[in-house]
C-alpha cells in the first residue's frame, strides 16, 4: 500500500509543536548563554567600582560617566551593525560582536586613568552594538508572534541569570583574587568575566543557522510549518519600508517607553552593589550574594509574565503592570534604606518589575516590522533607547556626588516608570496584541 505525504499545513499542531520545540531547544540555550556573557561584561563595571574607583582615584561622577559612555559608542554603531547583520547573516555577525567585545572588556583591566576608562568603555559600546536588536531580529525569523513572547522571555532569562550568577561570582573574584600575580581584584574581574564571551562567540558561529531552510535538525514538514507561519505573519503586518519604519509615530513612542526602561534598568544595575553597601552590607562576597536575590525574583517574573501575555494575547496591560511594579519597588527602596531586610525586599520588587520589561516590550515592535524594516527599525529603536544607559548611571552618580545621597535620583527613576506606564496606552491594542 502506498503512503501519502501529508503537507505541513494539513499536519497541524503536532508538526508545528515539534518544529518549535526543536527550534527552541537548539537556538535559545545558546542565546541565553550569549546574553549572560554580554550582561556580565556590561554590568561588572558596577562591582569593579567597589575597588577600582578608590584604586584609581575616580569620583562617583567620573565613574558614572565612564560606565555610561559605553552607550554612546553603542548608539553610533547600532544601525550600521544591524544592517550589516541583515546582509551577512546573524550567525557570523553575532559571533563577531561577541568575540570583539570580550577582548575589549578584558582590556579594561589595563586602565589607569579616567580618559583610558572612557576610551575602553566607548570602544566596548562600539563592539557590542547590534547584539540585542540582532538577536530579536533573528528570533523573529524563527518564531511567529504568538510563540515569540515566551521564547523572548526565555532568552531574557540570561539577564536574570547574569545577576544571579554574576553578583556572587564578581564578589568572589574581588575578594579572593585581589593581589594574585600582582593584579587587583577588579583587574581579575574584567579578565575572567570576558573569557566566556569569546568562547560563546565561536560556539554561535559553529552551531547556529541563519534560516529555517538551513536547519538539518528539522524535517521537511517541520521546515514547511515554520515557513508557512512566518509567511502568514509577514502578510498580516503593515508593509513598511525602512524609511517609513523610522518615522512611524508608534515606533517613536515605543522608543521613548523603552528609553525609560533602560534608564532605570542600567541606573539600578550599575549602582545596585553600592545601594546594597549603603544598607550596611560591606563584605564584597556578601554584597555579591545579596545582589543575586533580586535577579532570582526577576527570572520568575520574566517567565510568568511572558507566558501570561502570550496566553491572553495581551501586551499593554502586562507591560504597564511591570513598569508600575518597578516604580513601587524603587520608591520602597528609598523608604526602607535604613532597614537592610526590607531594603533588599524593595530591590527585589523593583528588579522583578524592571528586568521583566524587555522580553515583553520587544513583542511590540516585532508585531509591526519585518525584513529590512525590522533590522533597521529595531536597531534605531534600541540605539536611541540605549542612550538612557549613559544617563541612568550618570544621573545617580552626579546626584550622589552633589548631595551625598542617592535618594533623589532613585525617586526620579521611579517617577519616569509611572510616566512610561501611561504612555503605553497611546499605542493601539490592534497593532501589538497579535
């Protein structure tokens, strides 16, 4: 008896579920590791401050500006980087990004002056530009909107794991490696935490595929199922050119909303070790352990909120709720700063809100964009929004130096989160609740 091949469209949900399970298992763990390495290299400067600032005689203002100048380099090269990625393929370009930023991050151990610090941070921003929108663009080429929320949420677990692992690891390196072979703990911190980026960059080059039709680990029906879903999604999106995407009023509004997220995200992350120290925790290893608690809460929040958003096919209320949760947490951290247990609880609430915003947010622009408009539009959105990474640490640093306290800057960040929660509802639900 002859058999009849069943087309992917007729095979239905079992084939699709199998295809997306395989794609998730193959792609997402690698990208989580990449994000983990990226974020370690991005925020270890906050832990290095506990020793580096005093060793090199850097004021809070100098250190805050140096930490934030990374985002100026990131801003300048973000759009060119993502357009190159669209042309040469995500696999090659993401690998290039990771290897170069790992090498530059390691070079931070050689810094001796403020201007050297500024230069290496600026170069690190140039090297990393394009990573985040490149990954989001890559995921949009594998997962349609109705499945993308939970996948992006899984990817952003790397953000939480970076805090969960990075805090204790950074504290351990600062405490145990200081003086080894004549180098300070902060120098070992930059060297040791940059090595994973280089290794994972090579792994991306060897293990990722750029397109669904290149995936030898999918059978023909599974490839056809994913291709059909992605084609249907592209047909339902507005046909925007790159120029139209860059001038779309809703994408401009999304840029402002995400600017506020990053303003608070980097302001909190860069200064989290200092805030914990101000609560009375002085030992670097203990600071690292305590800093892991907010990240643990953020991991749970990312997974639960992303799954809920996909289940109900609703983005705006979920996202606004995260912004308001972050605002409440930051406000309570000021109110409870003299009470270490309650203060850390407040930081857990703030982090659970703020760190869970990016994986949910990226479902908004990807619901509107595809092709080169997605590559360029996501890059421009992310580059302008990431300028806040300069202002966030700098605002906290300048305010701390001027007043001797961080309370005013933290309350300012909380107020911006409330503003963003309101702006979200200016975006029509029909555009983003796909």
